[in-house]
C-alpha cells in the first residue's frame, strides 16, 4: 500500500510551488554545498524554556547540549547530575536500536511490563554487575549501584509524560538479542558474558517491518500516557555503524541500516499527525566530508551539529523580523524572497549580510534573480570566485553588456572540459547576445561532447537562448533535442509555443497593422470594419433567407 496517493493535478502543482523540489546544480541556488541545508518542514512550534525529552543515539546527546544552551528543560541532562552517575560518561544514556527505545518507554510507562532486574542485570565478576540495557560508559560495579542507576533511568523516562516535545534519533538496525529475557539489548554484550553464556545472545539484523513495529508501539505509548499529545520529532542519526558483525563491508551494512531506518521514519510521519521528521541525516551526509566529520569519520563535528540544531530551533521557533538569527536570514534568502522583502532584509540586516560570505552570496543571487544587475555587481568584489558565484557574476556582466569582462572570467577560471552546465549555458548566451551565431553553435557542440548522454538537454537549453532573437535557430535546436530523445515531452511543447509565437498576432493593433499591409483598401478605422461586419452578418441572417425561401411556399 502506498504511503501517499496524490492526484495528478495536485502533484504537478506541488512540484511547481515547492522551491526545494529540484536537486540543485552548481551555479544555481546550491543548498547542498559546502554545507547541506535541506528544507525543514516546521509542523509545530517549540515553546521557549519548555520541556524537551531526547532519546536515541549519540547524536541525540549532541543535540541536547545545544538545546540546553538555548534554555530548554532537558530531563536527560538532569539525570547525569544525580550522585549515582558521578563520573559516568554522557553516552550511558544512548539508545541505539529502535527496540531499545521502545523497551525504556515501556518499562517506564506500562505497568504490565516492568523491568526485570533478575534477567537484565548480570554478574560479570566478583561483586561486579552490569545492566545489559545501559550503554557503554559505565564500568561494572556493585549490584546496588547498578539497580540505583536503573531506577533513576526509569524515573527519568517517566518524565516524558509532562514533556511538550519528544525528539527521537534512530541509530542502528543491527542489534543483539537476549534469549533469556526475550529482549533486544542496547549494546554488544561484554566479552565475559559472550564467553560464559555463548548460547544466550544472538545478533539480529532487523527488517523494515520489525523496526516499524517497535517505533509505532513507542509512539502509541507516548500518545497514550503523555498528559497532552506530544509533538514527536524523528531523525535518523548520521553517525555510521562503527563496526559490523556481518560478512560485509561496514559501508554496505551501514547503508542498509540507515536506509531502512529512514524508510521507517517516513512511514511513521505519514501515519501519525503528531509525528514530524527533521533531516539531520541528509544535512550531515550531503555536506562536504571534511566539514562534516572528525578524523575518526564517525562523529559529527561540533560546528555542523551546532549548525543543524540552530536551524532546527530557528525553524521551529519563528522570531520577529527584527530579531532574525543568522540561520533564519539564510533560510529566507535561499527561499527566493520577492524584491520588496529582499530590500527590507538588507535595510534591516545589511551589516550582517555584508559581513557573512554565505549570506552575501545568497543576497547577491537574489538581486540577479530580480534583474538588479548594477546593484549586484557592486558586491561581487567582496565574493571569492567559486563554481557557484562565478556563474551569476558572468550572467550579471552579460546582462550589463560587459562582454569582455565576462569572457575573461570564463577563460580565466574554467577549462573547456568543465562539467558546470550553467557555465556552458552562460558561455553560449554570451555569443548569442553578440550575434556570433557560428561561435555559439561551435560551443554548443563542445558542450554536447562534454555531456553526450544529455545532448537533448543541451540542445533544449541552447534553443531557449536563441528563441527571443533567432527563432529559426531555436527551432533547429529543438528539433535536434527531439531527434536525440523522442520520448522528451518538454522540447515538443516548447517548440509548439515557439511556432505559435511566430504567427501574426490577430488581435488589437498588431492585427490591424498586419492586415493594412496585406490589404491596404480595408478600412483603417476598426469601428468601420466592425460596422461592415455587422452589416454583412445582418444580411445573411435576416434578408437572405427571405429571398431564398419566400413566404407561402410551405416552409
């Protein structure tokens, strides 16, 4: 059964109205490089200083740190201040698997499913015990300490009932199963347990249906026991599987794990009105790896965590325009505001925009989009030339007819084998605008050689450049696009529109001027023409029938 069924007309309208519907190219509004910023859908509001319950993998701990700095109330952070957790590392609260997240909420909220101290706390040495469901970060210790920590953890999970928002970060699908307690564990059992009880534990790679079942049961528990229906924000941890116990490359095992968890998250969002998705996984994995990861290539850099949490808070906590944060300014600029809003933003935040390279690039791009070329040109001196900025710089110079400077930029920074499709388009446009048709065609063929499999797109984009001034050349290029890809529906539609635009405009002044040239004896006065037409119409509808069929002939 499909997750969603969208009528055709509605689907097309959604695609057209969604500014994030298309994958960005270099040289266009690039939301993915160097730092990826996928669009966030804010389905609810975060109330300042409200209680937020966080659960999940180690990425959830990073999120907590940044939320605490924003003044939110976090039960998980308060737990570690208790004496039982003195000297304990923060990762002790991690819940990596979807079953582990369900277990913790179930033991805290479901009176019919209490935590079994006898089965889940194991002896690993003389006077030393471990809780099989508390993540690594604690050493084996006295049973009384282990039990005290377990009671504190369960009490902490009960506080979810008064939380306004629950943030769940899904981590792994490769998990360990305990055949004695019939529960999935949170981490790999200690080596001593695997040696002494080898038959007790099994590794399970969970399927989509199993993972979805645990997540759905978790959501249902929260909706049933919370004092008010909570807003549940789900994300998939970008932190990869550090090691796999399967006969696979860890990269392959990790791809399955993250893919299936992402699919489970999407299905939960589509199934519950109070469940929403935050794209932290996409944001981190699409970002330049040198910016995204520490040297271990497992943990996300502090800078990127702060970036993503700031985006989340800024999106879910809308502030007044005069108190916009830097990330909110960036989101607005990327969202292609109208020229009036663009000008208002610069009037209110001009100093911030000019001092921040990324904001300045997006603001300048907005000026170019609204054809404010002279204004945009002033800012290019402050922007380093890269694959994004160079294209809009060239376009600005072309529109201001500063062709030599534009050509200098092209030849200075890019070889003929460049795979920047927007750069090729601007280069051909430079020749077309100057009427150098043969050079334009020569560069179109070079463009085709760089993108042989996308020749139809090359010809179609080139045709659009020719269409305003040279419709016959545009027609020829559209036909080449259709010849290369007969299945393409865009080129025939644009060609039809082009041919229609070449016909005489049979209305208004253009119609009268055309007809006057073709038949100078026609009355120049349109009123006279309409009068003549009405006279002829009246004759054929009233006089002619009486002449042909006189009365009395039986008709």
